[in-house]
C-alpha cells in the first residue's frame, strides 16, 4: 500500500483477492506458452502455443488444446521430449495432456457446412417441404415415445410429439 495515498497497486489487490489463484494460473499458462513457442522440441508446425486458449497449466499438469485428432496424434509422439525440455527450463510439470478443442477443429468450416446451411434455407423457402420435415419428425417422436414409454427420453419424445402435433394442426 502506498503510505501517502493509502492506495494499492492492481497487482497487490489481485494478490489478496479470491481471484489470485486464477491470475497465477493464467500467468503460468502464458509463461509456458511463450516457452513452447521457442522450444527446440519437434512440434508440428500447425501447433501455435501462443494462440489464446492453447496452453493451460493446471497444478503440475500442462493441458494443450489442439484442433484435430491428427494434430493430437502427431503431438503425442513428442510429449516425453517436450516434458523433459520444460523440466530443464524450470517448469515443474509432471505430465502433459492433450485435449481436442472443437471450435478450432478444421471440419467446422468445411464445404459440407455450407451445403447444410443451403439445405436449411431451401426447406425454409418451400413450405411443403418444411411440412414433410415436421411430419417426419412427428412420426419419429411418436415411435420413440412408444418404444421408451417410462424413460426420460420417452417423456421428452412425448413432449416433442405434442408440440409437433400442435404445429401441424396450426399449419394444416
């Protein structure tokens, strides 16, 4: 605390707050990310440690978020060398885990997605086709409700079927 003004710096305030552990964890994660970016360990070129949300330190474990199963498979091969390198550079980590991060997965922006969007737009533009979709969904919901009557899924299917019946009645 500054003796003249009675104020504390932001760092001091955060160090005393309940968020101190979170701030420390974020700082540790950033330090590891910077170190990984300059590591002389063979990592796939498509892995960018400096991209936000890629590296997270959780206690003594480093979690690396990758965008595809193929990248995870390539990186698994270098994890022992990477852990040893981090240890030699002063990071006290005991393991490295890889996790898939779906929003970064390459199939999210695939051409198939555009086809699906176009199909939805076409169905919305053609009421008869949309009605067939509702009728098909209603039939499926009714079958599911009959097949699994005393389960959560069966009750959800019954609810969906009642909503779809109302919709069909309103449009027909």
